[in-house]
C-alpha cells in the first residue's frame, strides 16, 4: 500500500508559517511601475515593457527567509501579493479606497495605511493608462447592440472596465531556461541585432530588431535580479554563526551566481531556475495561470545525475522539492472581488504536469514523478495544482500513488487522458505528433504544447467563458435577456438593467418565443442560432482585445524562451511562437442538455404542460408552478443517468458549440473549444433566470461537463455513459468532469482499484479528464460550522483545488450540493 514519508522539521515549520500567515499587499512593484511609467511617457510598446521589467529587477526588494534554500519573490514580504496596474485599475481604486480589499469575505488582504495612501494618490494615473481603461474603444462597434446578453462576458459591465486580467494560462519553455540559460539567450539576441545592423534595418525588420533588443534587456534584468539574491546569500553567509546554515548559504550563493545565466549543473540549480524564471514572468504582469509544464521531465536528468555522482541523497532531493512547492504556494495574486469569486482561495494556478508519454509514445514517468506526488500528499497544499497524464502503459504503482494522493489532497492530481488529448491537439493541424505527445496542462485543465505553443487558453482572462444556459433562454425568448439580481457583488458588477421588473431590450437574435414553437426542431434551431452568434461575437471581441494587448503589453520575458520567437524575431503576442491557438470555454452544458430534453418531454411528448405554460413558469421563476417544478426535479428524466433521449442533447449542444468555436480564427491562429468553468458556474448562475430543467433563478449552473447537481441518481457508471455522448476530441481547449465520492466507498487497496478502473473505463469511452473529491457532504457541512477545525481540508472545486474554509459560501454550498457517489 502506498505510504507517505514524513516531512523534515524545516519543511513542517515552513508549512505552518504558510498556513498561519495572512496575505498582505506589498506596493514595492506598484511603486516601481508607476514611477517608471510617469517618468517615461516617451516610451511605447515592447521597449517600454522591457525597460520597465529591467527597472523592477534592479530595484524590487530581495529577501532570503530563515531556512530557505529556493529563493525569489514578487514582493518584499512573505506571502504578500504585488499589484499589477498595467492590466486594470478601477477596481484597485474602489476596493482599496473603500477598504473592501481588507474586509471582503473571500481572499482579503492586509494593506498598511502608508501603502494605501500611496496607491490612492497615484491610481488615477492608471485609470486611462491601463489596458482595461482603453479596451472599449477597440471593441467591435456592434457589441453595444448586444451588451448585457448573459452569454458572453464582453459588454456585461457597460461602457468600460472590461478585460481586467492579462493574457494568461501558458507555460514558458523551461527546458530552454534550465539547459541553455539566459546568458546564452542574451548573446543570441545581441548577435541577431548586429546581423540586422550590418545588413540594414529595412522594412519590417525594425520589429525584429526591437524584439531582440527587448530580449537582451529583459535577460539582463533577470540576471541582475538573480545575482542580487546571490549577494544577499553571501552577506547572510558571512554573518551566519550556525555552521550548517552557513554552508547552505554558501552553496546557495554559488548556485545563484551560476544558474539563470548558464546551463544548470544540479537538481538544486534546476529548481532555483524554474522558480526564478516563473517569478520573473509574474513580475512582468502576467500572473494569470502561468503553469510549469512537465516538471518531472525537466528535473529527472538533474536528479539522476546528482544521485549517480553522490552529490545528493533522495531524502535531500525530496526536501528541496518540498521547499520548492512551498515557495510556489507562497505566491498569490490580488484579483478584484468579482474575479476572485471565479477562483477563490488565494490560488495562482501554477499547474504542474507529471507522467504521460515521451516523444516516442513510451511511458515517461520517473523518480521525480513519484516525488511530486509525495510533496503534494504530505504537504496537503492546494497550490501548486498537479495534473497526471494517463495512458495505456501507466504503471500500476503510479495509479496507486496518484489515487492515494488525490484522496488526501482534495483532487490533486487530476487525471488526463493521453489517448484523447493527443489526437485533440493534432486535430485541425494545431500540433504535430511529437509536440502533441509532449503536451502539458495549463491553468486549470487546458492542454497545450509544452514551451512551443502560445495558447492563451484564458483568452482575455476574466471574459474567457460563455454561459450556454443563457443561450438557450435567449433562443426561446426572442433574444431577450432577463437577468436576475446578481446578489453579493459590488454595484459596478451588476448590469444596469438587472432585474425582471421590465422586459429588457433584445440582446440576442430574434429567434421567436417558446410558445410560438411547434416542435423540438424549432427550439434546437433557435438555440443553435444564438450559440453560433455569440461565439462569433465573443471571438471577435477576443481578437480586439489581442490587437490592443499586444501593443500595450507585449511579453519579451516569456518570448525569450518560447520555441519559435527567437527564430522569427516576434513576441508571442504577435504570433512568434511555433504554434498558436486561443481558447473559449462553455459553461452549463448539463443545464442545456436537461433544458432541451425537458422542453421535448414536457411539451411535445408527455404533454405535461403547453409551451406557453412552461414559458410563463420560467418568467415567474416557478412561482405558481411549483408542482411542475417538483415533477421536473423528482420524476422527469435527466442527463447523467444513461438515458439516450436526454444524453443526446448534451452531445448535440456540445457539438454545436465546439464547431462554432473551432471555426473561428484570430490574429495568431485558430480558436479551440473548451468545457470547464473554474467557479463561473456559480457566478453565471447568479446572472441566469429560471431554466427549463427546473433550476430556479440565481442558483448555480452545472459544473464542467457534469450533470446538474443531484440529478444524477443512478451511480457513477451512468454518469460516464451520459458524459461520453460529448465528442471530447472536439475540445482541444480541455474538458472537466468532477465526481464526488463518499470516503467509505473507496477505502483501502480495493477502493484504489475500483477508482482506477472507473477512470480507465471513462477514458476508454473517450473521456478527456476526470478529477475526484473523496469527501462527504457531512464533513463539508461540519467545516462550514467549525472552520477552525478544518483549516487544512483541501477540496477540488473546478480546474483548481483550494482550502474549503477559504471558499465563499456560494461555492461551498455548490460543492456540498454535488451528488455524493458510491461504488
């Protein structure tokens, strides 16, 4: 039976510090960026961003905490967040001015009065300087005619304040960082500049020249920052009286003076480089689901060489990896309250991938794969999240280790199916076979080329998701959107016409009313038109976002390693990566399937009501129609129970959405469809009126591709049968299936075998991804009542895990309401 080894006293102390430290706001980065931008109005574009980054590296506070071996940080305080005003500023002003940022019910941050005063004195500068302050001028003109539509987040907030998050959800090329080093990258960039100077900087080569110039600048910045840490380690070593710690600090100084600049020599240097480069990408204002990629593949050669040479023991290497995990967990990003509701728990989404196959299709698991599971299981952290790639030859002992870890660590790791994801990435020519076999998972559950693709799976960040349930409602309401009150959100997050007292203006296409439709085919045609229209609108807005974002916030720190950029002389935002795609994710497919099936069942087959009666029930939020609502919830057929007449609508709707998304193109390449929600199923539910599946207005939508909460009543195999009606190869941006099991059903080795068989069965049926919660609703309810007793309870929410007690109440209740399965 798989067992966890105990952590060292140092690791235990650092973990306790992590769990007991309340996050703060550190304004060091904000001050540097603000003063640089104010002092340099003459600079624009990539050179402005490169010089801004170099200035940060030269001046950001550096610290080495007691006991640390892996060092770096985005702030001068432990577990503090930086501020990124280049992306958005209005919410920073509002939440700091009102002090809401320190009192809100999820992810509050402490801020000193001095820092608060500085932000409020300078933040007005950023209101029109940031990307969010400029974006609405670049959006398609016809967006205003369809604003506040409930389907796409673009236009939801009226005249401005869109796109408050950066382009995110990607991984840098960490092989280049560890095996080449930024000294060599800098030299290559400067050689390219000299070549262009000698040849003449003609035509479009001026863009290449400035790109290489920017790469040289940011590489210099990263090396400067790393050597500042080296000097600090030397200073601390000189003053240290404990001989063991003194020796550690001397070794750290040597590693920091070497790594980042030159190819890594040891396991320690590889870990330090991975963390420092990741930290630099975050400092460059892209801290939005930046993922590590295939960590076990980067680290295994260094680990094996160190073990063979006797430079390190396995126990020492495991402690280093634990300390690395705790450094990643320390990082977090300040979000607006509205954005935080979609990903609460101080999560940063720095996903790590393990397992899978190599470029020849052979099993790629190694000693570091198991070490990663050890770190996740014994530290019980929600960050960093982990994704395990599964294939037909995955070793049995790896299955066991992963399942035992996911039981302990609340859905860490998730399980990803190589046999579906690799073909999905190859479809439409997105990636060739060798690159597809090397895929990693990023952000939540999105597959991507590892270091050779710029996927921007998060699209514009906050606006990445589409509410498919509202597309159904628009289809049967002649394009009119009835928005319920969005309770609990600040006023600027509420559409100006929220509420149902008066019929709002038409936001979608004029497809007619349900009571005018004579058969299910007419309903399907109306819904299809709305989905296709809003996908087109959403992709158009995303392209407008990229047009502006690449001018204001190009990304030379990322681009200097991504395969293709140095060869082409182009930043990733301009399509420099070897491969490119953009993701759009749909939310609420379970509600769509049930709603369409229910319309057919109630109105056209069983004749339980007329179309007019059902429409009136929806408009009145089931008031006066309670008997009909009870029948729908307790007796009518639902998705998730292996019923072909219902499940076919999940396949139909998913196909319509995928075909519409996959037909879109952007300035860098093709769009890719996804079906995953973070917790937008809860937020979108607040924006969605009553639906034909019996759901009341304002309540959460279904999670991922899972059935509606508590409507799957015939067990886990029936759920898998239903979900397999979705052709997941059409979803190269990823799908997400959550399943919650009572702990008593999965105890011991027999429980592990049952769960591995269930996952493999789903994968054989064409499933792409599965994530597991092994926790009872009773335990979650007890955690709500006595949060202090459940401080370390990690749960899988959606594309991320978090400490249950740090979720907002709506998400806690949604998790509790999910069907509790047994085997």
